[in-house]
C-alpha cells in the first residue's frame, strides 16, 4: 500500500486584501479632518448621533466603574494623609507638653533659688576669727553640701533623674552658687554627666568659683 503525503494548502492571503483595504479606508475617513467633518456633520449626522448615544449607553457602566475606582483611590489617599497629619499633631502635642513641663520646672527651680538667696542674705553673718571673709566664702571653701535645704535635695534628685542634656539646659538659667550646691548633693557620675553636656564656658565658671566640683 502506497501512502501519499498531501501538501498543505497555502493560506489564501489574497482574500484578506479587500477587507484590509476597506478597513484602512474607513479608518482614514474618520482620521482625516475633512472627511470626518462630512461624516459627522453631513447626511450621516443623525446616524452618527444615534450610534454615539448607543455607544455611550453601552459604555456608561464602564465609565461608572472607572469613576468609582478613581474615587476609591482618592479616598484612600485622603485617609493616608489624614493619618499622617494626626501623627504629626500628636508628636507636636507631645513636644509642646515636654517643653511646658521643662519651663514649669525651670520656673520652680528659679523660685527655689530666689528663696535660697533670700534665706542666705537674711541669715546673720558670723564674725571670722581672722581676716575679713564672710560665711558664704567659708562655706565655698568647705563642703558645699553642708546646710543644704530640703528643696535643694529634692532638686538634686530631679536633676539626677533627668536627661543630662535637658538638665544642662536648666542649670544655665540658674545662679551659679545655687547650681554648685545642688550638684554637690548629687553623685559624681550624675553631676559629671550634666557638666559634660553643659557648655565649656559655663562649666569653667562653675568649677572656677566652686573648686570642689573638680574632685
């Protein structure tokens, strides 16, 4: 038995020439401005309007879905921006609260320092055995922690519990003798950390007038 192999028939490309030409002419007619104006504004105007209305009716659900998606995306962006604004407002409120707390503490410490200066000025000065130095000079040469008030000890505890950089900002706004006496009530590590965070000029002035802090 002899089996013959059938040849594959070539694709009839010639049959596609006329449809392709017709489609190209229709596309050209709608693209070319003069022919497009004739089609849309000439005798075919009612037909074009009818087809356009039907097309809009068919495409309306797709436009509605696209608009809903656009609205959803914008709502999502608005929600994200509102969340960021809320976070920034919370951070700003926390910083304002911290600043208010530090200002209140500074005012309290300034009041305590003023009361301490008034008490020191009202105290009678003891007559020295030799020389003309007063009691404050003697206390500066002696132990700074001697004769410390309860407010000073409480202030020393507050400074020890504060961040050294924040405490350094506080002591710069107070009288140096008061700062020296409060630092003398603190441990060497806590006092050294605060002095390390303070400006060098202020630290030099404090240690120069109160050499005991160098120990």
